[in-house]
């Protein structure tokens, strides 16, 4: 495996790190204390700067106006941007839009691409992905109650979804709904575009996540679809192929998430080390003189490096062999990197003491919002069981 970087990507990473340090980190105090909507004018100014630098939409194809980076380079960009919660949004490579762009690019009709894909890549509109259901187990995604029943030239959608990230202010949702109830489990659901101004699309609330409901892009919504009628031409890909499309979206999406989490780890690690060497605990001594703190620093550094290299290896394999060849790696990075992030953020918070519990640093935000990394996109436990099953199958007698 060769992770040697081109001069172009090295230069881009340098510019991105500098931009995060100089332009985004100074915005974080306002981000933590004010509604995100109030920051949008300033956010748009920063986005204009990114476009002028030629760094907009690093993961999207060149023909759509992006940089067209491969997964390894995109992963490194995601790591650099992950140091600030504003990074991915301001550079136009944020979830769920990034995944929805991939779906529309691969499966959208010319009409769908013209209406939704171009404006989405350009950052003129936002989208959301509506899959998780309140009463159904996310660990078994084929269990789904939301239905889309064909009536003439339309689908009529009924169901309840939640944790639909960034629905507040989105122009459209991609909805997973059962269209073929009699088919085998993985062929029952389809993906359908639903404009959010469609009658019957009801955003009930932004869900409180550990006491914070958020707003606009930084939110997770509960949505009711009640007799929500859209044209059958809004179907993405063949009917019944929703889970197939979701699997193709999963591999690259996992790289985006995991390298962003490595960026979170790097930021938390920097904060931990800076606090350790500056916080006095007795005359002439700081936290950095305590053996337990030194052990946390060493363990965190090793954990981050190991998680980082495992993720880059997975990206390298997907780039060259496709996501199916990297299925075991994709499962591994999900629980390894999410667990590493939780440990590093927790250690950093502990070193900060009472300060770490406040929004005077970024650590409390990371602790609140990134704990979910071990749950969404498949709980850690499911990933471990699935991986173990595949590994053990290789040892069974033919």
C-alpha cells in the first residue's frame, strides 16, 4: 500500500489546515453559544473564500464542480476538516448531502439531476436522508414500517421517521420506504425523493440530543409522512433496490465519517496536551507531571495513529478493489475509530476537569454529539458480530 501524496494534495491540505486554524476555530465560540441560523451569513462568506481557493466540494466529481478526489485523499481532507465541527459544512462535503450527491449522481434521472443534484453540489440547497424509524430497530434496517404505495402515477408515503439529520431547512429528503412488501427482505424498500414542501411531509420537531435540539443543518428531526404524495418519477434507481443503493453509499460514507472522527481525535488530543502542560497542580508542577496523564497521552497518540492507518488502508482498498472487497475493513473501522474517538475525547475532558464540562471548550460538544458514532450506521455490536461471522466462516470445514 502506497499512501504517498501528490504535491497538489499536500498543498491543498496545508491550505485547509491553515483555513481551519485562522477562519473556522475563531467562529466556534459563537457556534457553541448561538443558533446556527444566526451564523449563516458569516458561514456563506467563508464558503465563498473556499470556492475562491478552489477547494470546494473535495469529494464530488469534477464534472459536477467538485475536486474529484479519490478516497485516500478525501479521507485526509476529512481528517483536516474534522478538527472543527464547521469544517465539512463550510467546504461543501458534509453529511448527509455528500452521500445524497453520490446517490443522485449514480442513480438519478436527467430530470432529477437537473432539479436537485446541481444545486446540491453548489451548496444552494440542502438535503436529508430519512431512514431510521422510531419503533423499528436500527440494528436491523430491513425492518421498516414506512410504506410507499403506488397509486396511478404517484407514490403515497405513510410512516414515522426520526434522526433525519439536517431536515430543518432542507429542500428535499431521500426517503427509504417499503414499496414491495411481498419481496425478500432486502428487496422490499426503495429510495424516493420527497421535496420538503410536499403536503404530508411534517417536521414534528428537532430532537433534543443530550439536552440540545439544535437548528438548521445541526439538527436531527422527527418526521411524519402522512398521505404524502409524490410522482413515481421521484424513484431513485429500480424499485426495491433501496438497500442495494444504501450499501454502495455505505463504504465511501464510512471513510468520510471515520476520518472526520480522526480529526475530532486530533483536536481533542491537542486540547488535552495543551491543558496538561499549562494547568498547575502544585508549585512548580502541572498535570503533565502526573504519570496517569502521561499514560493517557501515550495511549491516545497510539490509538489515533492505529485507527488512522486502518482507515486509510480501507480507503486504499476501496479505491482499488471496490467496497465489496473491503467489507471486513469497513466493519472494523466503524467500531475501532468510533471507540477510539470516545476514549480520546473522554480522556481530554477528564484532563480539563470542570472546564471540560462547559461550552468554554469544544470538548463538551464532541462528547454530546459524537457519542452517537457507536450507534448510527450500524451499532458497534452488530459490526463486531458481522465481522466475526465472516472471519470464522473461513475456518469452517468445507
